[in-house]
C-alpha cells in the first residue's frame, strides 16, 4: 500500500466518522517535515506521519514528531504504516 492509498483510506474513514482532517496539499512553500495528517474528533487530537512499509522519516519529519510528542497532554503523535491501518480505523470509529 502506498502512502497516498493509506492517506486516502484514513481521510475517508475520518470523514465518515465525523473527524476533522487537515492535509497540506502543496507543501512546497511550507516548512519541511510537518506531519501528513492532523485529525481531531471525539476529544482526540492526532498528528500522523504516513509512511509506506519501506518509507523513512526525514530529519525534519523526526524533529516535528519529537517536538509534538513533548507537548503536555494526550495528543497522539505517531508514524502510521499500512500495518497500522486497522488500528487507526478502530480509533476513528470510537465515539
């Protein structure tokens, strides 16, 4: 499963289950490394960097995820791979 396919599956599920989902469509003029998806719904905030099975984090992506994971509070800051899709869909379905 490609990152694009993974992203589309998550975005469709987020929409279906009432989550707000943000993705920068053209990041060429944005600072490098910001996570692919920001989702908020049902009292949960997620910052998800999507990677294929072989995808690697850039130093900028790792820096963003490290900084976000240090925020006090319960946001979910994760690298999501195709093997994580079922777990992600289960989270999105919770109310």
